[in-house]
């Protein structure tokens, strides 16, 4: 499948989450506007920190009638071990076979240099923040050079926002995600 574009339907794949196995994406979306954050793996310090930040502010997404879903290359057992009793309040899809990555053509970078791109200073800064919050690098899993992606779909699974990252830090912040959702919530009915 070519890359997903705005206005296209998200494929209704069957996935495993930390919370429940063999779920269709349509079941996860459940008629709600949903952000899919496709990250690398749970051992990645900045990815783990992203999960933490999303979990901390998840109530703000819910207040807008939306939800967040995180996708990672990690197996369920690794996520359960690494997060122990801090399983997030949202679905975390474990995709060690990279079905979602391949289906949506979320390609890895060709090298670690391309993965980092021109974002070394911001990556280091986020690493310092993650370390200060108590996060350290865990096990290496999947494709180390995997680039992230961001998708916002409506309740019918039609893509409203699509972003394929050019480097590891080329992703919206929590504030930016909330702004995107707020913009859709505030649109007049006839513009939706």
C-alpha cells in the first residue's frame, strides 16, 4: 500500500495491544477522533518519554472527545516488563512484525545520521528531560533507524492529518496535537 493520505480510510488491521489482543483498528477507534502516534520501541528513551507525556495529559484529549493510540515495534512482554505498573491509559499497539509500519509505508531512515537529521540538539535536550523524569534507554528492538509517524483520523477512520517524520524529532508535541484536535472540534458542523 502507498502512504496514507488525508481523506483516505485507515486500513482496518487486526492488532495486539498491551490491554487486549486481536483487536480491529475500527474497534480501537470506536467512533472517536483518534491520534495514532507511531513510534520506534519502548526501550528508546525519547519514545518512552513520549508515552509518559501523553499519559500525563491524556485527560485533555478525552475532554475533547478524542483519544490517543501509540504504536511500537516492541513485543507485548517487553512493554509489560518495562512499564510494569505504569501501563498507559490509552491503547498501546505492539507491532513487532511491523504490519502497521509496512501497510502504511512508514519507512526507516537509511542510516542513524538520517534518523537524527538536523535535530541532534533538540534530541539531546529531550533526552535530558527524559533522564530527569527517570527514564533511561532499555532494550534495542526492531529496526533502530525506524522513523516515526503521526495520523489523526475521525470516528469513521478517515485520515484528517497525516505526517511522516523526516527525522526522529519531526513529530508534533502534545500541545500541537491538542491544537489539531481542538481545530476540528471547533469547526462548524457543515465544514466537518
